[in-house]
C-alpha cells in the first residue's frame, strides 16, 4: 500500500498507537471506566471542534468559538436563577447569533474569516466580562441539578457528556452525508467557484455553517458551565488550539472539501489521549499549549491541498 492510499487511515492508526503506548505506561488506562472518563473529559472540546469542522470543511476558520463558549458559561449562569431552563435555549441562541454575525461580517464584507471571527470573538469576550462583572460566577446547586442535570453525571455506566456528544455527532453525520446542506458544503469546500457557477447560493450556506459553529460553541460552553457549576470569561481558555488540532489531525484540511465530522471524532480522541499522556508525564498547561501549537503546524503542513493555495502571503 503506497503512502497516498495509507493517508486516510493515518488518524486511526495514530490513535491506536497512542492508546497502546499509554496502555504500556499505565495498564489501568485501558479499563473501560477510565476510557469513558477520558471521553467525558474531551466531550466539550469535541463539541466545539464539531462546529469548527463545518467551517473548516468549506475552507474557512472560526477563531471566535473559544470566546463564545466562555460567554455562554457566563450567560447561562447569570440567567439560570431568573429564567430557569429557558436560560439554556436563550444562551444557545445567542451563540448561534454570534456565529451568524461572524459569517455575515466575513462573507458580505469579504474580510478573511480569521480576521472577522477574531474580532467577533473579542466582542463575545467583552460581553462575558461585562455580564460577569469581571469575576467568576457560581450556580446554586439545586438549580444546576434541576436544569442542567442532563449535562453531567451518569446515565447507567455512560457519562451524560459522552451521550450528548454522541447524539450531536450522529446528527452532524446525518446532515453531512444525507442532506442537501451537507452535500453543498462539500461542494463549496472542494470548488467554490464551480458551486457558484452551478447556481448554488453559496453565501447563505456559508453563513449557515458559521451559525451552526456558533451554536455548537455555545453548547460546548453549556457543558462546561454544568461541569464547573458556574461561568467565567476565561472558562474555555486554551480550548481553541486543541479544538483546531482535533479537526486537522482528524483529516479535515484548512483548504476544505474533504474529511468531515467522523474524522473530527478521531482527532478529538487523539487530542484526549495526548493530553492524558501529558498528565502522566506531569507536563504543565503552558507546555501542552506549546506542543499543540507544534502539532498544529505539522498537521497543516501534512494536510494542506497546495493546489488550492497558489500564493502564500
């Protein structure tokens, strides 16, 4: 089997090798209970990466997801006492609204998505700081259990975070492979000019992808707030880089058109295993960010479709 045929299987092979290596370091790691804990720990990051996948799939990027997730933790915590369960859909709607704003600013004004979303992320961060009064907020435990209990704890042997992430994965997989929307996103990522020439209203689909990305970033923040029992403008700090790494390492390149949400699941598990190994090796958080930065550079170099990038600026 040549290198080109082997390439689609590299993420799965990488995951198997990493799991085997950590299993040799600590045999208890391979116990089902421990693997479920690892999956639960990465669930919020995976949901954020799931949204990023759709935007990267069409050849864009959304750097606001980390700030939107943090903002959501603040909003849902601040609203929970007064609005009860309604705080959840309102916070998710605000996240989707920020996604729409990112898409409109980037697509309608022709501003590169990384600049537009970086600016929108700054707005989301400022909203979080204003609402929180620049301090961490805490939930009342009874309200957290009553309105967000479905986001933490266990349903039988499986953590609720894993169930939520699994349901979102199945929905995203169905949309990607079985709907017109998913097929159009692939067409846009593979050859946007051809999609435009065939009469597809590309701008609407791209804005919709950003909206879903914002929605899933907000859902990721919701999961964090339930786990942390509160919110902060920095709650999702250091999530963005590993989330992008999960998408790219899974096999969805920045140039778009190939890969997808199933690839991101593999990438997120790779990130989870790497983070677990770093805990075993007692590598500090800053060291982990440096490592993920290096992995990101390598992943981009290996997956980038250079036929779509004629000039590097």
